[in-house]
C-alpha cells in the first residue's frame, strides 16, 4: 500500500521531523504513544482484528481509533519505513509474572536500523512499556518515562527486555532477533483475539501516555499516573464510558 505519512504525522500530533534519525525516531515513538491509545474494544465486541496494513491504517489513522500490539506496531513500522528508516517486525512474548514466566508469541515488536545502530521499538504494549526506543546494546541500562530497562540474552527466547523493579531487574518482554512475516502476525493475532483463554477476550484494556504519566484501564478499574502519584478508581458502566471518551477519545460502542 501507499503509506500517507502526512496523515499519520497529523494523527500523532505533528512531531518535529527535523534533526538526526535517532531524534526523529524517538519523537515519533513517544508521539504515537501519547496520541493513539492501546485498546481491545473490537476484541471484546467480537468484531475480529484485521492486521493487514490497509486495515490497520484505516482503523488507527482514518477512523481515529486505537489498537493492540499487532495493529500499533504494524502502523509504526510502516511509518518508520516511510520516514526512510529500515523497520522490521518481530515476534515477542510477554512475561506473565511469577513462576509462569514468558507466554507464547502473543506480541509484536519492531527493530529499527539506523546506519550501524539498531533500536528496539514497541508502541503496542499496554503495561509498563518503554516510551523511548531502546538501543540494542546488551546490558546497557536505559531510562524512559521514570523506568529503567536493559536488554539481555534469554534462555527462552533470543533476548529479553527487562525492567528494574524494587531494586532488581525482571523480564518484561522476550523477543526474537529475526524477521517475522505477515502470516506470523496473522496467526498470533488470531490466537490473541479469538482464543477463549486469551485475557483480551475477558477484560477491557486501555492505555495512553501523557508527558508526565499515563492513563490505563483494566476491566472496571481506571488508573491515573502522574509522576509519583498513582490513583485507582473502580467505575460503573456510565462512569467508564465517560472516562474512555475523556482520556482515550474512544467510545465503547
């Protein structure tokens, strides 16, 4: 498809595209996260998810909707490519916590090459994701939006993005350092959106970043983070509909 980068840039708030490729990549990454919400409304409604490039662009840009990882990172890879960068989608795993460890390939990330340097990008993670691209340098501690991350080798998958929590690093996302094709993402997205055991089918999930924090929803709970402040509220149906419109620019229809 012919990618309309001007429409995409308007959708993410028209970030400054001047400067080095590294600076432009970083501004695009953060602008995407602060303007296009992570959301699974279509999954909950049983509408199905089309991860073809045309469908993703029409939903997230033209229709001003959000999406989940397979949609969000597909769009970002297309935008980075249109901006003259080399972007490749890769399959990834999410750490489920505790002894469960990494799950299956239910996530998509991107690796962007700028000259001799490589950057790990992810604008489609609904949790404590990294708001800035991470340099693909093993063991290097990197800060983004108040969190500290590093990339290490993994026994389960090729590499793991780890996050520092309470003084120790723990796995957040595992990813493969090899290109995936579109069929890989179709299969993984189909499982994530259609399998009865997928959490995406059972709870509303929303996430969007602000300059100093983020808003997120899981099931009936709205969490507002601003700096060190964290406020959680359980909302009824009417309150949730209003919050979704106010903070995420979406409707639950």
